[in-house]
C-alpha cells in the first residue's frame, strides 16, 4: 500500500495563490466576487476558500485551478507563473 506524499512550495500549500491574488486585485474584484464568479460557472467556492488559497493555507486541486482560471478569465498556465 502506497501513501500519498504531500509536497509544499516553501511554506505554502499551493503555488497558484499569489497569482490568484494579483490577478484578482488587477481585476479590482473582491474575494467574494471571485467566489461568486466561480459559483456561476458551477464550482463550489466561497470567500473563505479564496482567502485560504491566496494566503497559501489551502491545497488546490487541479479542477480548482481550472475553476479559478475560468473565473478570472485567464489561461491555466497564468496561475502557475510563480514569479507574480
């Protein structure tokens, strides 16, 4: 039986949070508004989810990365630009 190994990026649980925050701020929308956009696309997000992703306190599944990209109107690869 194999076990799941969790990899962290520095002290963060995800690598997309910083890009999500920057793109959200550039779009001049709140965390709640981003969550609502994702909800309208059929994903289950709330303001706390967005907050925890941006702060790096929450792991982000691949389908959630797609949801965030869709809600922000960007390509998925944009969220992996960890220099943002």
